[in-house]
C-alpha cells in the first residue's frame, strides 16, 4: 500500500512539474507573440494584419480561454483533497 502511495505521489509530482514548465513556456510564447504583433503593427503591413485577424477567431479564443483556465487553484486543491481522501481510506 505504501509503495502504491509513493508511486502515485511521485507521478503527481512529476506531472505537476511538467505542467508548470508548459505553462511557463506558453506564457513566454504568448509574450513573444504580443511583441511580434506590436512590431508588425508598427510596420503597418496590411497582409500580415489580415493573417493575425484570422488567428483571432472566436473559436480559437474559446480554446485559448479553456487552456488558460485549465489549472486553477480550486481545481488543484480539489484534486489534492480527493487524493488525500483516497489515500486515507
């Protein structure tokens, strides 16, 4: 039983570590995109602006919103509480 608990705890730890790395990477990419957009707007290239507007479709914005709110404090606490209850019982 202890081996199972240790294995699950290690799995949770490594998964959380990878998730935090991915979130940090996405934030850096998002900052890079914002900088790129500001440079492109300064140039005033009409063709590039049309492509950027195509990327901001409502469907894409909805997906980005879901991804952004995937790891929240309440979800993380709920998951940790659930695992704690699982291990106690």
